[in-house]
C-alpha cells in the first residue's frame, strides 16, 4: 500500500474545465480518491467557446460518454472544419478541413503531389481532396464506423455545442460517479507553513474544504495559481494582438452547416457557429484598434438573424501561466492560459492538461520530476497552438487597415519562423511528436493564405507526371462521390441526436 497516495482532490471552479476534470477523474482514478468541486452560482463562467476539434471525440470515449446522448443534451451539431473568409486578402476564402488531404504516394506527402501538379495546370482548392472538406462543401455528414474504408475512413469530425449545457451534462455524470459539489464563494486559501502547498479553501459560510491536490479552474482570475501562489503570466499579445470579444446568439437562418466560419474584419475576426437551436456569433478584436461600442455595432451589423440576447463582452490577454503546475496546484482552462478562439483550441487544452496529469499523476510527496515534466509538456502544447494561430495573422496580404498592416509586418516566434522557412523553401512540414494540428492543417492554412513554396520537393519531381495527374483526378472524384451519398447534416442530426431526445436506457 502506498501511504503517500492522494486521498482528496479539490477542483476550484466549475464551468467546462472544472466539470471535464471532475468527469475524467471520477471515471479514471481509484474510487478511494475523494473528489470535491467548489463553485459559486454568484460567479458566472466565461464559457470557453462552442466549437471544438477532433480530439474531443477521444475524450468523450475515454470517459464513457455516448456521443448521441451528449449531442442531444448540448444542442450539438457536427463540425468538419473551419471556413476562413478574407484572411489571405479581402475576397478570398479557403477551408481548413479535419483529417488528411488525399493519400501519400511512395513516401511522398500528398500536398507535394498537389503542389507539383499545380505547376502543370490550375487545380481547385486542396480541400477537394479531403473527405471532411468535400462533405462540408455539400453540407453533408456521415459518421465513419470502425470498419469504414477509404475514403470515408479519412473523415474526421468534432462538434459545436452549448458550453453551458456541456458543463451541466458533465456535472450530472460526475455527481453520479461520486463527485461532491460545494456551492459557495471562496474567501480564503490556507497554505502549509512549511511546504507552501495549499491545504484548504474556506467558503463565505465558514465551511472549509481541504485536499491534497488542487485543480485551479477558476478562469482568468486563477484564484489559487496566481492570486495565492503568484506564478506569473507570459504575455503573447505582441504576436496575438486581439484582446477583446463580444458575443451574441441569434436564431438559425437555415439548416446548420457542419463547419465553423471565421471571417476577418478590419480589426479582428467574426465567428459563426451553428447549433441545433441557435447560431453562435462573436467578434474577436484588438482594443487598440477598435473600441467597445464600435465592436458591438460591427458585430450586430453582420448578423444573419435577430439577436436572442444582449451582447456579452469579454477582455483577455493572450498567453499562459509560467507554470501550469505549481506546488500542489494544477491549472486547467483559462486559469492556465488563453491563446484565443480562432482554431477552437480552448477545450482541447483542458483535455490535454487532464490527460497529461493522469499520465504523471503524483502522490503526496509531489516529486519535482513529475511536475517539471508536466510543465514542459504543457508549455510545448501551448506554444505549438500559439504558433499555429499566429500563422493566420502573419500570413496575410491585407493592407486595408492598421491592424492587418501590423500583423503582416510583426516579428514572430523563432519556432514559427523556422517552420515558415522550411515551407517556403520546398514545402516541407515536420510534425512528428505533436498531438495537434498535423501536416494537413498547416498545409491548409499556408496554401489557403497564398504562401506557396519556391521550389518543388525533389522526391515528388521524380515521379511520373501522367501517373500523378491520373491519381489526383481519381482521388478527387472518389471524395465527391462519397460525399454525395451522405445524408444532409440536418437529416443526420434529426435521426441520430435531436435535442430533447431521451437518453439511451
């Protein structure tokens, strides 16, 4: 028996981060570990967006969530990627699909075949060689089963859902699995005099909640990690200048499309996220270039239907805590950092933090080796997401506003600069060891925003051009034919996971 075993976990804060952690820990840790969650109805949650990326499918499976039940409970729809409008230049659009482009040939990446053939003739957007991209363009969806064959097996998907309903759904599961919820506002945090570790939090009504391991899910405030432990914050606003957002829901103007849309505006960008019961809309912008009132007017002027609520404003600073794990406190969600919502990574960063903590789960001795490795891994995840999001701003040719002029000319992290140099030389992308945004994602954004390599890849040049042209044409046709046989997205939802459907027995 391990006498140093963690006996009590205290999660500070609810919302998406808190209840994702509670649902995972209660399902995957030893039943002898007590789990408490403290949240206050007095304190609203920010909500970390309504769009996700494919790894959430694995998280739901890991914690035993039935996908159709979850989508029905959260008014969810499917997401096959993101359509980007006006990012390379005004009047341009491209699609970042989930999953791969085409099929590699003789060890040569598909995008190199596409680039080579594109020098011989004009080709359509590379998303036409993507199963997810082709289905999205036709408004279709089908869930690939475990025995699916090409090209359907290449379809990857994520979800749009109501973040508040998702937290409620997870709360129900977590409480059934033994998580104890404490309602109340935290007024004091007690530290151990010798170790400096958090020993307990005290609520306004006098209750004290003690624990061995604390999970800070208290949002931007970072009640434990920052306010109590003074961990520090790494500011990334010089690369990601957007620091404000305004959001408003509207009625659905038509059947929900299976993709998110991100439209670049003069001082930021606008999101459009279709759920079953409404459309989520918002404007992310830089306060240095646009004031709050003007931002609200701009968003309202571009809505497709009447607002269903008053606009909600949010301020943030892109960056991350210098340590995600400090002493006996691990941060998740907004308390850990915030890149910005462009590629829908907020929920994935929560999921990644949970998975890495489970893999490096401590005992009450809190070995620094485990803590340091967790911090190293989370730093790499955040920085990789940061670089991918910065790419969208840097790789623009827009010159119609001071905001875009700044983005186009700004210095960028050396890690991103090195990737861009490799790409511009011969179209090379190296993504080994990275859990998110693989080669296909980088290719979609780079080509979509007009960043084309100077020279071809020699290995692609060595292949027979007639054979490659024929292979590309056949692949493209196979994706189209498969997409045409899929049901419309709205029809699939109506059959599989309509909102209000009863949970499976």
